[in-house]
């Protein structure tokens, strides 16, 4: 897969996002806890600007070449700005049904391990065989 991505264009560089043991190299974070209400307001915008001179303010526009339409404060009191990153959300992994599907339908084309547990029984958990 890496060679396909790297060979597709001169600007594309494949990046590893996780390991086979489930370790995520690009953690997903719980931004809802930080920005829950604001996320509903800003969904129509696609371009944002932040200014260190105005902490907590977001300037938004719908498309790159449109004028800034709005500016709003993420937090009513700048002191309420989170100082720490939001919590990581661990990837859930594949359930046994999906693992079995991939094993039975994809393994002919790719080398993969069985989703069976150590006894060879597919009714149990995958127990780290992927």
C-alpha cells in the first residue's frame, strides 16, 4: 500500500497511522468535550482563522476566497480555554464478525492471520491474532 501511495503523485507520502498490535500513532481525541456546542454552529464553514492577539476567537468563511462572514468566541471567558489536550479515544478494533469476513473474503489476495482464538475456534475472541 505504501508503494501505491508514494507512487501516485510526487506530493503524496504514505504515513503509518497504527500498528498491528492496535497502537495508534495518530490518536483520535474527544473534541466534543471541549467544543460540543460550537461544533454545531461551525459546520457550515470550511475555512477558519485564529489570532493569538484574540485568544478564543474564531474567524470563519464558507469557502477559501469568500470574505470572513463571522467571528465567534469559543469560550465566553478566555480563562476557560482548555490548557490540556482532550482525552484520547482508543480505536475499537474489529469485531469478530468483521474479522471473519476479512479472513474469508480477502485472505485469498492478501496474507492475513486467522481471526480464530488460540484453539482455532472462530466463536471466541480474536485474542490478538490480527
